[in-house]
């Protein structure tokens, strides 16, 4: 179906999301920090990016998203975070969707389907 770049620094969360996305037929590329995400976005040309905000290595998800969108303004990005306060920040408006992390992966999967359908 689609190639998805998952940017998530928590290994257990990344494994859970990767499995769920693969179960839906997507291929998943993972990055644990913003710098790696920018590199993979350029090299792999994913169809969609799922971006955590709080990342290690002195570059948060919003800055990483901005740099990825500078490379390819048409790539949909879903912000997936445990923090609702970032939703009103100007930089987060560039995202296709803003999903709060939860044990229920339904909202994230719906956002993925919606973003991919809109991009087609």
C-alpha cells in the first residue's frame, strides 16, 4: 500500500505502531530522532510521515517536520504525541493531522487512511 516513515524514539511504541501499520499492508521505515528522519525522508521518499514531537538529539518533531516539508512540501505528516498543548502551536498547523497517543490505535489508523486517501 504505502511507504510510511515512523519517527518515534520509544522502541516499544515504535514496534507496536510498526506491527499495526504492517498489518494494514504498509511498509514502515523507522527513525528514532529528527536528524535520521530528515535523512530517511530524503533517501526513501515515503508516502507519509508519522512524527512524534519529543525526540532526542536536540531537534524536536516540529523542527524535523519543518525540514522534511522543505524537502517535499506535498508529503503528508501526522503528528502523534502524548502532549495536547502543541496542537495550537503555529508549526503544528502544517501537519495533516494531530493525534494524541493512546492505547487505542484507532484514531491513528484513521488519520493514516485519511491522509493517504487525500494525498492520492
